[in-house]
C-alpha cells in the first residue's frame, strides 16, 4: 500500500467516526504519514480509533458530553496501549459494530475539501 492510500484510508476512517470534529487537518495528515513511515499497520491504527471511540461512547450518560475529538493525535495513547497489549481476535469488529450503531444517533457531517476536509 502506498503512503497516499494509507493516509486516505485513515482519513476516511477518522472522518466517519461519530465523535470527531470531522476535519482532517494538515497536522493529522503529517501524523498519518509518520505512522505509515514507522510501519504501523492500518489495522493497528484502525483498532486504536475504534477502541477510543467506543470508550467515549460508553461514557456515563449522566455526565456532561465530551467535546468532539479535534485531532488524530488524540488516539496516540490508545495506539501505544494496543501496541503493548493487542486486542483479542474479533474484538475490533465488535467495537466497529458498536460505533456504527452509535453513529446512527450521532450523524456524521464530513467536509469535502480534498486535502484538509474543511
């Protein structure tokens, strides 16, 4: 997979999450490029995005809502966590299904700017 394809796929995953700002900045693009250059698999990064998103969505509804995630950098600690302790087989698919259900409650509005998503 080329770096450009990696970045585009990661951008698409990020922008379709229900709790993001729905903007992929230059800083996000640089981070995606760095992740590619470090050899982090798209599956690993995708796992981190879905795990962090599922955790946010599982937050106690009595608590005030969290603001949207504004940067791909938010997911770095979870990415590090998954590198140290990989998720069990099939768990990412489970998380993805939970996030999809939540997405129905929080519709995604994606910007269409080709580079930044603005």
